C-alpha cells in the first residue's frame, strides 16, 4: 500500500530540466518534483508520494484528508495545515 500526504505548494522553481517546488506539510517543508502536475500554482494543495506530487486537490479536500489521518493516528497533531 502506498501513502500520499497532502501539502501546500509554497515555492515553484521552473528550471529547464525539471519543475520542482517546496511543499509545506504542516510546518515541515520538503522539496518535491512537480513534473506530474504542471497545472499546479503557488498556494495549491497536492498529494505527495516518495518526493513526487502525484495529484492536485482543493483546500477543503486537503484539510479533510489531514484531519482523517490525524484521527486514525497516522499524523501527529503538529501536522496541521497552514
């Protein structure tokens, strides 16, 4: 089973080689490949798996997913979205 975590795109780097960005996961920021989601813009939410954004979702879906993950103990309370 694979697990994708929702996060908010806070920076985009459109380098010629590969579209990359920084994604905020409730205070933890990671560099992520955005090559699979070319339509994503700053402030959008994405599902990230193994360092790759694999889909885009709206803010309501992102918050609900995080809430459910916290409810079942997959995420700590500190992983509250910004």
